């Protein structure tokens, strides 16, 4: 899992740096408030403390700068050249190197202009109407990455992600397959035919129900990773290694795919996994 997310993360950092600098026509777009969504740079008033709250733009820059200040010596040794005193003054490709995955998620969900997010989403194979689904996938992977990085359990785990736009509503928590159901990919609309022993196009609108037996199990997260890896690392052998892990001779228990949340042993033959 962490291997897939690491490859996606590298591609994400690269695309944010490339598209954002191209769109803004400067090498350090993070420095100017005009290169973010207007709402992101606006401060708010805390009535309880009777004071102005710093904007999300300010908090983002501080978070990245804290990481930069803690690691700038190693960075200078690596590149052997003078570096900026603050992260906001770095070139954008350097800035995203010090941004956490959470910072990148904040940029996509709240900070970057819609045109920039749409362009980045297209780089990962999501068209304009699927832009918000792409952002949701990144938000989900932030949760999974944190679990992997802290050696938390991902086996038999149920996953949800927090929708940054709806944190105060009941809709803030979403299940993985509920995110994927909205995809416009034609290859999503297939079901397993037990007679022909193959995946066939289906007429019903219940997309994904026959590929995953649960809305929120790790299988659905693996499908998200595979979709994003098509653009992030098209030559990766990750899905072949995953197939061998779940069906090889040394598999720790029979029907591993079921325990993860796949509906049958032919999950890897589904068009989304081709």
C-alpha cells in the first residue's frame, strides 16, 4: 500500500509544482495571496477570544516553514547553494518538497484556484466533472498514508475520509465506494458473469457493487491507488505484485481477497484493474 501511495505522492508534488507555476507565471506562486482562492487567504474573527484568526493561507505557509526550518541544513548540503530564509521564498518545486501530504491535500481541497486543480486532476486521468472525485481520492489517501507511516493496522480496516468542505455536516465522512460511484469511467460499469466467467458491461447504475463487497474496506482503497497509478507510474508492476501477494502459494490465508473486501477471485481481471 505504502509503495503505491509513495509513487502517487511524488507525482502529485511534481504536478502541483508544474501546473501552479505555469498557471501563475512565477517560480514561487506560494508567496502571493493572489495565487490562491480568495476565501483561503481571508482571515476570520474568533468571537470567543475576541480576536482575528489567521487565514488558512497563513497557517499553511507556517506549517511548511516549520518543516523547512527543521530540515533546511540537510537541504542546503544536498543542493550546495544558498537557500531562502523562509519556505515561502523557495522555488515552488522546493516548497512542495517540504510540504506534508496533509499540506498538499489542503492545497487541492481549499487553496489552489479551481483551474489549477482541474488541470492537475486531468493529469491523473480525471476530466472536469470528476475533479472533486480526484480531490476526494487524495483526501482518502492522506488518511491511509498516515496509517501506513505510523505502522497502524490496515488489515480488515474500514476507511472513511473527511470532506474538508463539509466538516460541520453529516456528510463530512464518506465511504470509499461512495466516492468511486460518481466516476464517469466507462470501465467502472461491469459485473462478474458466473456463466461466462468474465466481467461484462451491466445496465444497472450500481457501479462497483460487484467488484467490492463492502463500501469501506481496503479493497476499495487499493482500487483508488490503481486508478491514480495509471498516471503516476504507468510502468509500475505494483498491481502484479499485489495479485501475487493475494493469490500466491505463500498466501497467509485462503480467500485473502474476500478479507480485504473484493467480491471474487477475479477482481484483477476487472477493466479498472487491467
